[in-house]
């Protein structure tokens, strides 16, 4: 199977889904941090920082 992210040829057992955006990637393309594997630095940052600051008007 080819990794959809970078096109590497990998066994299907090494392909996983990002739990943030549900993109499919292989273990070689993934970013490992916070005890999890993400498809990109953007998803890794979203996991840690969330979706941004709340304004006072949100309360």
C-alpha cells in the first residue's frame, strides 16, 4: 500500500488514521509527540493548544 501523505510504499499494517483530522498516513510520515502519533504538525498543535483562545463574548 502507498502512504497517501508522501507516497511511500509500506505494509498496510503500518498505516494509521489521525484521530484529529482522520487523514491516513504511515508510521514513517507521522509525527510522534505527547504519547500519540499525528499526521502533521498542525494536528499535533491542535491536540496540545486546542482551537484557540475564547473571547469574553463566548461566555
